[in-house]
C-alpha cells in the first residue's frame, strides 16, 4: 500500500480493520534524540540522527521498554534515563546498529538493534536502569526479519 503520510496510512488501515480484514493497533512514536536532547539534557544526542544503521540488516531484535521509576523521584528517574540515553548514543557512535524511538506521552521506548539475543540479554543487566532502579524496567523483545 503506497501512502503519502502517516495520517493517510492510519485512515486506510482503520477502514480495513472495520471490515474485519485484520486486527490493527497503532501508537504514535516520536524521535528519541529530540526527546533525549530537549527533555533529558543529553548533549551527544545528535549521533542518533545520522542515518539508518539497520538498512542492511536481515535480522534484528525489536524491544519495547516500559520505564518505571520505582521509589525514585521524577528527577532521580530522569537522571537515570539521561545516563541510559547517553549509553545508547555512545553505542551508536561507536558503530553499533541501533535505532530508537519513544511512544508519545508515555515512558515507553522502542529499540531495534542488530545483535544476538544472548548479547542483548547480557547488556540488559548492565544498563543504568537495571543497575540504579532494579526490577522496574519492563522489557518485551522479539526477533524481526526482513522479507
């Protein structure tokens, strides 16, 4: 289906969904770098804007992270989130294939990366959220393949 905008895609998909052709859900996502720069105060966020690092990837891991600050205050939680964003941007700057987005108005982050599942599992135990606010990061990951 060729569409000119996300609004046109939403309109066409909602028509198909009303006809019971398939089930369809959508979430508005926003650019993570702009969020990290403006809201979290990350200074090296422009590294995430430099092209699509996954355009040649055949298989990627898609993860959705739901962020909960636990007993931390909002400012403490946002400080941890800033360190998390800086770690992602530094990974991307050093050559890791990572694309990242944020759900509009929510503490949900979508990450796509090219790495093995076991490598990602190891990394998830070392990230700032796992170290500073344990047991509060909800993670759902799937393998996605280009076809």
